[in-house]
C-alpha cells in the first residue's frame, strides 16, 4: 500500500486547512484508507510535516511530504530535510507546488535526491510550458495545476481541458516515462473521469474533499467513475 506507482492515483494535499491539521489530519487519513481499501483506488495523503510521522505509523496508505528543501545534512535551521521526512514515514514528496514555488536547480536537485533515496517525486507546474520543462528533469510525475483554478471549485479537467491534454501530449513526446496528473478545482467523480479521459494518470486535489460536509462521501463520489 505504501508506494505511489499504481495508477490511477489520487493525491489529497492537506495544505494547512483546519480540517486537515493534527488530529483532523489523522481522521481524514483514516477515511482515505477506508475508501482506498473499499474501492481499490490508490489514494495517497500529503499532510503537514509535523503530522507525517503519526499518520504513517497509524494508517496503511502512502504518505507524501508537501515540500522539501534543496539542502543536505548540516546547518539549515527551519528547513525541511528529505532524509528526515523519509525517516518520518514519507514515501515521496510534492515539489514546486504553486503555493511553495522553487527554483529550477532546486527542483532538479530534489528529483535526483529523492530518486537516490528510493522516494517518489511529483513536480507541480502551472502550464504546458513549465510542465514540459519539468519533464526533462525526469520526475516520476508532473502535476499540472493552473493557479487561478486552485481552490475555485472549477475543475481544470472541464474548464481548461486543452492545458491538460496539451501537457500529456507534449510530455509524452519528450519523456514517455513521466506520468501526468492534473489538479485544481477537482472534486467529483465526473471531474476525475474527465481527467483520466484527457490522458492523465490521476489527480492532485484538496478543498473539494477536505472542506466537504462529508469527506468520506465526497471521496467515494470522486472515485466512483473509474
Ligand atoms: O495540491 C492540490 C491543489 O493545489 C488543488 O487544490 O483545492 O483546487 O483541489 P484544490
């Protein structure tokens, strides 16, 4: 259960919502585990760093880090070390999320380091051009997320299908090994199905599930059409 190669892949990014912080993060992870077991769909969580250890110990699904810094062991007060999140139980990390942008050389360093450590990596991008650039660095996944749709409730797979399709096509022209995800505004089974129909291997999402009145029901609906 604790790896991220199986697709379709659903990554729930906990961000810093109250509903996905601390005890709530554990509860939500247990819901994800339950729905993953019931439906057989691969659901992975990306909680805040201080919640990684507890969730990875108590829940049998893959846990990702939301971010790591491009640093090695040493004097880097306040930074997030890849080796430390690995030891805490993270099997991979998001890189360059729209809400935590990084420089190109840092993205490259983290892809290489996570691969060396046997961890997965997902590089987030904002459009077709940056997705293609990211794919040349050989990550496991590129997740394209138009920033203006993040948290909007308007699904990228329906509002801007050309960005998703274009990303899939151009990435596969240059690097067949890179899997493409999309995110922003995804919340329903129709949104996820539309994303898969556009050629992606899954989605990265947050508010549609985390802020739902009934996250379990929302998750069950999300995976109901694949
Ligand atoms: O990382 C997922 C994300 O940025 C999309 O957020 O709330 O639109 O699903 P949301």
